[in-house]
C-alpha cells in the first residue's frame, strides 16, 4: 500500500511536469527562475502558447496512473539474488564516487550517495534542490554586489553622442573575419561601414566568464603575477554614476553554474533583458538567436528620452556547437561542416550589427557603437573544429571595431593593446573622464600607444602569462 501511494503520487507529479519538462528540461535554474520571477503576463503567455495536447496528455496520464496504481496488482519479486544484483547495480556508481572523492562528513556522504543514484525521482528532487540553492545564493550575491557602487572618481562627463552601444561578441577570432583580411567575405558590413577597425586587441582570458569581467571592469594587478577584477568599477556602474540610462540586453545565460561573474556586472544595469532565464545552453535556450535582442532595442529607442544611453548587447554569437547557433542556412562552404558553420555565425553577427545600426538610424540617433569579442578559439580535431584553448595566441586575438553616426572615412589602427583596463578606454569613448592615470584614459583612440609585454590570464586561476610566449595557431582556410 505504501509503494502504491508513493509511486502513484510521483507518477502524477511527473505527468503534471510534462509540459514544463518538454520546454525547459529536467529541473534547472531556468525553471526555478521562471517560477520565482514570472509575472502574471508571462504565465498566461506560457499557458496560451502551450499546444492543446499539453493539456490533455497530462490529464489522460493522471487518470491512467490513478487507475493503474489502484487496480493493478504489483508484481512480487522474491528472488533474493535478483534484488541484490539490482541494488548493487544502483549503488555501484555512488559508492565508486564516494570512494574516489572521500567526502569528510556524514551528510555529504549521504548527499553524494543520493545525488549519484541515477533514479528519476531522486534526480528530479535533487535537480530542484540544487538549482534552487544556486538561484537563491546567486541572487543574494548579485544584490550584495550591486550595493558596492563605482568607486573611481569622475572628473567630467561630456558625451559626444547620445547613444552608446557595446556589442560583446562570442568566441570570434579576428582572422576569421573579412574585416581583418579573411578571404571569405563574412563581415561585409563591418569591412565597409566601420569607422575604425582596430587590429591588435588581446583579450584578457580565453573564456567568457573570466574575460568579460576584465574587459568591462577595472583590473587589480598584484606584482605582475596575478590579477583580479574589481567588479564594482565596471562600465555600467560608471555610466550610472555619470547619469547615463543603462541597459543590458543578453542572449547568454542569466543564471547557472558558470553564469556567475558576468550576470553580477549586468545586475548594475537599470534595465535588463534576458532571452534565457537559466543557462546559455539549457534546454529552454534552444532556438534563441541573437536577433531576439532587436525588438527590445526597438523598445528602448522608441522611448526617446533626452538622457545619454549606454546599451550593452551580449551575444551568443559563435559559441561552440556552431551549427546549432545558426539562425539561417550555412552561407559559406569551406569543405568542412563545423568551420563552415563557424564562418557563417560570424556573418550572422555582422548582419546583427548592421540591423542594430539600421535601428539607430531609423530613430535618428546620434550614436557610436563598439564591437569586440570576449575571446577567440583554437583549432582542434585536425582543423575540423575550434575550441576554447588557453595555449594559443589566437584564443586571445579578437576583433575591435567602431561604428559612428558621423560617417567619417574608415580608419585602420594596427597596434597591439591589452584588453585589461579596456573599461578606461570605453569610459573615455563615452566622454566620461575618470580620475585615473592610464594610456586609455589620457589619450584619444588614435593616440593610444602600442603596448609591450602584454599578459593574459588563465581560465581557472588568476595567474598571468606572457602573451608572446604562447603557441601560434594560424588559420588554414585563409
Ligand atoms: Zn565566450
């Protein structure tokens, strides 16, 4: 009787979860965020978009389960060897993991035992528990973070333009862009319409979560060997301080096991919009393309108030699993599926920049747009694919391109500069003079001197390495 009731209840819960599971997958932060943050409108939207069979199937299943667990006799298994064998099979992995990692107290032993039994009901509960815990702690951390505001004194604010847009691309090597000489013309807009094409920006780190904090917030160096990001002194908090209206539009994850540092910076924006509630790659993020940010940009520009604006657009762009990122068909054939997709994702980002500028012009904005990527990638699998790799220079060589409403003739700058402290360069570009002595703050764009001995950071610690000493990974398709 106990197991009839127990399993009956769980089968009914599973039937009720079916529509959510279909769209969001097993319990994860996206589900928790949706439950915790959804307003009435979003809920009715979700329900009204649900196909009619997602109402009937759970109902039918529930009826079926109730009858099944009430009427049907449960089979009795009395073969002891079979029971021992099945239990052994279930416990093999958790015991192996406990032996491997040796948790040091009773509750963590129990926890790692339960969380490693691949049993659906347990997995469901643990999924809810873990993502709930992550959601709550990370939300608290974000609130704690934004209590600390910008601490760099501002000397003056004289923005030349009304609207500033920072487009942060994803995983783009500059040598895969025609704007930097790549032989396939996958960035025709940037190549012809950019006001400045800067060749030589070196990203601070080889992955998103460690690179972006250093690109858009202040870095603190301790004796040239280590670096840390001073998250409160970021471009958004500085813009807030300078009385800009700040917006963060993101097609990356809002909250997840790796989405920690960038959302903490984004939390400073006065207005934010995420296409994905959980992880960048979760089930609910399927089919979410960067163009989803454009209607939101429309909404912002439509308002047309007089305050200067900073709009940050964080793209999923050319993230690994290139073919999956594509919204449209593959546009280039390099005789190599993954690389053809990669080159095409860069074209889609170029199109997105073109559409962004189109919107700015439609609303007659006086604008300046900057585009850079968070990091590059390196070849793997005999040049059949590209992956995050901290060992190669090309993992750090990223595009850095400006577009202006002034439409002055295009200029090219060939100087190597570091992505560390780029926040000063960006502040200066926005007309915000900070009380900081640095080449990026003291000089106009064209007068910034080339830098020697550029360093980059590892992805798993804060240790610095000499960029010049890294291996080279040339583009074989060029
Ligand atoms: Zn990235």
